[in-house]
């Protein structure tokens, strides 16, 4: 069974056929889905969806694009919201200097608040980073020195050097449909050599549909395509890859329970 470790089931493109999306995922062998929140206004919706399905879990967080709109969301508020039994992670959070939709100082402040919540709760931090490798690595290292917190770099597209830094801090690395793109050779080279006990797979749906589904709205069922490519790069059977990444997910997200 596959785990889609990062999806947005409440987003336009999926919410219109949410039940169908969930059923197609299950039919494709996806046994667990993690619904990611990106702004405070959707927390209740994301958690409610998880509450309604035993194979769906939730996170609490503010995306860096939304940092300017949520200056009041500090570690305390995140910690309080994360007490729900279906909330198993903090994020997604991080830094995005590509779009700069929020002030960079505010992004960094929000990022540190999420780290504080992760450290306090023990729930893994889900990190988004784009065109911000140096600052992301520096903040993670500085905060880790102040006290351990678990986490994952989601939708990994960064350098091999950044991967090494994240792994050295104890982080996991999650690979999306970008891995299947023809122009992703550098990413494929990194993915082939990552430690087997530190990799996850995800869709980031409704975005980033993998080959051969490019051009379509991405959905959790498509994580199987990414898994097949990743298994090929690593020279293992896709069934082994599925077991490996699922085991890694439940080790990292220890609050989640495996499907019966």
C-alpha cells in the first residue's frame, strides 16, 4: 500500500469530486493520505475531512505564501490547534523566495513559530522551500541546536548539498511527481542515492501531476506513478518501495495509525 504524504484534498480541482478522488486513491493502492493545511481558515475543513475517514490524516500550518495574512498565528496557537487526534504534523511552513508573496522577514518569523510548535508537540514539521536553500538550512540548523524536532522536506527539488544538510539534521525527504519529469535529471540523480529509511512519496495534489498524467489535475491515486519511477531509479521493485516509504511515513508521523 502506498502513502500519499502530502495532498490538498480541499483545493479546487479535487473538492468538487472529493469522494471520487478518495475512492480512486484507495483503488490505486493508496492506504493513507495526509491532508495538508496552508492557512488558518481551512484548518477546520482539513481536520473534519480527516475525522470522517480512517485513512486520512491532517496537519495544522500556514504556508509561507500566507505568512503576511497570519501574523497572529504563533507557536501557541499552532500547539492548541494540533491537539486534535487526527492532526499528526505541523505545516506546511517554510520559505518561498521564488514568488515572495509574503515579506521574507514575516516568512522567517512564521517558520520559527512552526518549528517551536513542532518541538513542543513532537509532531513532524512539513517544510516548503523554494529558492531559499541557504536561509532554510540555516534556520533549521540554528533551531535544531536549540532542541530537536522531527520533520520532512516536502516536494524536494533542491540540491544534493541541501539534501545532505537536511539528512544530517534527521529530516526525511519527500519526492513528488516532479521526479518523473524529463528535465528532472539532477533531482533523479539525488533521489537514486537517498537513504532508503529517509524517503517519502507524495503528490502535492492537485498540483504537479506525474508522467503520464501531466496536464491533468493531480490526485492521490497518481502517487503510484511517482513510486514506480522512484523504484526504477533505485533499482528495486515498486512493492518494496511502497513498503519502505510507508514504513518511513509511520515512523516519522508516529501519531498516525496504520490501516487495518
